C-alpha cells in the first residue's frame, strides 16, 4: 500500500487584502511557521494565494519561510492582448509556485468551461507551476443526486493528460458549501473523495498519489474531522484563511 501524500493547506484570499492587512497576515504566518517546532508544526505543506496585486510582495515576505505563494487564476496564453488578465508565466515571475484554476467563482462569474480550465491548467504546468484544479457540483446538482456524474465530467474535461502527482492538485469544492457555512456530511465528503481517487488512480499510477483537497466552509471547528477522512489530502480554505489564528488552527488539524 502506498503512503498517503503529504497534505496541502491552501488559503485562497480571493479579492481581499490591501498592502496593510495582506502583508500583516503574511508576516504573522511567517512568524508562526518560524516558531512552530516539532509537533507544533503543521503536518502539511502551506500555501497562500493572495490577490494578484499583492502576489509579488507576499511571495517576497514568505520567501524565507516554508509557506508557498500562489495565484488565484491564470490566462491560458503566455502573453498577448488580454486586458486585465495575468499569465502563468507572470505568476511564476511574481514568486508563485501554484495557480488555482477552475474555481467555481471563475466558472460561474466568468463562464469558464472545462476546456478553458484545462487550457489554464496546461498553461500553469508549462510555466512550472503546480495547478490546483477545482471541481464541484452546484446546489441544484447536489439536490438532484448528480454529484458523482458532475465530478466525473469535470475531471475528464479539466485535467491535462498525464500530469505528475507533484504538478496537479484536485480540489473538490461543492459550490453550495463555498462561503455558506454549509458542508456535506463526512460520509458524503469521503464518498466523493474515494470516487475521485478511483478515477485518478485508474488513469495513472501518479493519480493514485495526487493530492485531493476538500474546500467549502472549512473552519477551525470542523477541520479535524474533515482532514481526518481517508483520501482528503488537505483543504482549500477561503474565508477562514484571512484570519491567521483560524488558518493556523486548520493547518494544525492535519493528522
Ligand atoms: C474557496 O473559496 O475555495 C472556499 C472554499 O471558500 P470558503 O472556505 O470561504 O468556503
């Protein structure tokens, strides 16, 4: 039996943070990482994804720490006439080592299709970034019992061919759980993660050890039980990642 992958705790700051509060949050996480010794250190890799306006400065603030920086999205092209967009190369140049792609807020708010998410993931890989590919069902799909079918379709459409386990992370984020305080039951999370693992592991040996994160209203109170589930290899945390105490407590909940 293969060992489970080391978990990843990723904070998605979304469109939050100016230089004052954003850099103070990064500095506080660096301070905690530096003073956490032995068992006090979180048993996971740590990542924060600030808004693009702060990426360079946050990445610099984190550079001497074990905490990585990432972007929240990237364009599928490396450069060109795409006003307001940012390329994977630019994220890398600004100090990122990860890029989130296909977040439901991008899929819904910017009409992103699976094919576009896949193209963005390929761009991220091409730039040497690890792509965090988000998938998840809407409330209506959940209510209709379509979760597993939606997940299968999104995985088939959004994942590049043959990525290594160090290059891609899958984040299962039920859309209805994001920012709502609602979460699926533990059994439901476990069942979806097992299904995703089956698909990834069936596709390649690398897929058997690729990290699968859960995201959607993870907080200090529910983190331990969610992170303790089999095939949950960390979390993508939105709201709670804006508070150093909460993010640190969640990270320290990794078994
Ligand atoms: C997210 O934005 O990816 C997310 C999971 O948000 P929240 O933790 O606030 O539900």
